[in-house]
């Protein structure tokens, strides 16, 4: 993690130095919208993808601080991933945390997103976005239930499918698939940006029956590295 943060700091400093050395005649726009394609990779063959539309609005006279909104279709896959107990009222105690092992998860989400940015110049910005509310879907998987309390009263193999409702509530209170990105962005042209950074896609599955502690929700919280391309066809 420390090496990853050093890498982000280096990239940010590099692009900022380039931006400061270049003569900037263009102004930061008051309003901007983009179509975006993002791909991420992580451990255990974790892979994320997302296609989104978002619009941002500059605040104050400089337009550097920007608030935005949009909609995002996202997907997450992996191999032999451990999904742990999801509800917040159970995650605070190690004794009530169980594991659902899913060999080939593939969860999908369609959600409204919130976007916060700080644009240093017309060619360089940093930002954060996160899903707020939406729908989750995907195929049903046979999962292995791992629990110290399972002495035969719960099945070892249980059907599980992506949770159907996504809602940002904060931390373990979240419901469903919530995707967020911390990123650095650089303008390749007036219409095209490249973004890169850290992707956290909280993928959640719901089992077909309640298991230990009357729980049927399990979550994976991987950390991935992503790259994205944003395009603004309306920019003149």
C-alpha cells in the first residue's frame, strides 16, 4: 500500500510539473460532461469495468472545485474470492463474521454516482467518485459457506446471487454493489482525458437462505488499480 501511494504521489507531481511549465491559455469550463470507460485489475484475478456518463459544474469564480453527478454501469469479476459477513451490526464482532467462498463471482450494478474534483488547470485534476443508489444484478453461483458455528444445521454449499439494491450509507452500512474511485486525470486534448488511480468496488452477494446469525448478505472489498479514458464529444 505504501508503494502504491508513493506511485500516485509521483504521477501527480509529474503531471503537475508538466502542467505548470506549459503555457495555459484555455479557461477551466463552468460546465463539462464526459463519457468514460474504466478498467481495473487486482489480486485473485479481480477485474472491474465501468461505463459511465457524468457532468460536473465549477464552483466559485475559479471553477477549480467541481461538483458532479452521473450514471454508471459497472461490473466486477474474480477467482476464488472470500465474501465476508456484510451487515454492520455483525461486522463489529469477529465471532459473528463468516465467509462465503465464491469461485467465479460476476456482479453488475447500475447506479447514480456523485463526483468531486479539484482542477488545478485546464489539463490536470484530481477527483473522487462513488455510487449513491441503484440496482444490482448478475448470475446465481454455488458458494461454499465457511463458519465455525456450522455443525450441520447450515448447508456447506448454498446458492448466492448479487444483491439487487445498491445504496450508499457509509462503511459497512452500505447495501449492494458500491463502486468508488480516487484518481488523477490529465487532458490529452480538449476532448479527451486519461484517468488513473485506485478503484474500490464493494461487491455483495445474497444467499438463497439465511445462515449463521440470521445473515444472508456477504461482501468482498477488493482494492484495484484502474485506468480510464474520458471523452467529451460536446466540447468545441
